[in-house]
C-alpha cells in the first residue's frame, strides 16, 4: 500500500462509512505508526477527505427558566446555584468559598486556587448580597451554639 491507497481508505471511512473525525484520525495515526515503526518507511502526499466534526451548539437556559429553577430550590442549594449562575464559578469553587473570599464593598468574589490551581477574581451580583448575608448569619448562629455545647473548636498548626 502506498499513499494513494491510504488516501482512498481514509476518504472511504469519512464518506462511505460516515465515521467520526476522531475515528478517522485514529485510523490515520495507526497507519502512520505502522509505516514508521513496523515497516520503517515514510510516506508523503496524503490528500484525503476529512470527516466533519459536528458543530455542537450549547443549550442555554433563558433568564426566566433559570429563575424558575432556582425558585424551586431550598437553602443552601438555592444559594449554591445562584452563585454558580450569577458569578460563573465552578461547583468545587462554590463549595470551597470562605467568608473572607466575599467582598461586599467591591461586589467581588475571590476564588482561591480554582481550576489549574490559579487564583482569580469574579463578580458578585448585588442580588446575592442579602441571601449570602443571611446564610453567614445562620452559620454564625450554629457556630455559636456549637461553641456553647463544647464543639466547634479546632487546632491551628504552628
């Protein structure tokens, strides 16, 4: 087999068999590997029809749909989803938020070591100020009660 037969085969995969672009690329890589490492030959002049990758259009909810979904959630899930939607955080970033990461005066949220272990700053929608303040107050009350009950203390490494 030469370049002409490989071209024909790869075109056949894309046109007649309707394989995905990834499958066609895998076949090409396998053939290149075989020729290079098994037969110890190089071949040039490959011209074939590439399989077309489908264009995936993301499904986006309208603001009304998002509001309807969030309105059916109970705390703390309502707060979590609101921050996900309003600030563009990833789930792990929201779950690791600390009180000190939220800056109400500048309407920002500091993300400490997000994706790729990178720090970043994002917006805090004003609509979330009250719900976040209420959550902080709720958690502070629980913490105070835990302290009164002899719990909630932790040691800090020196």
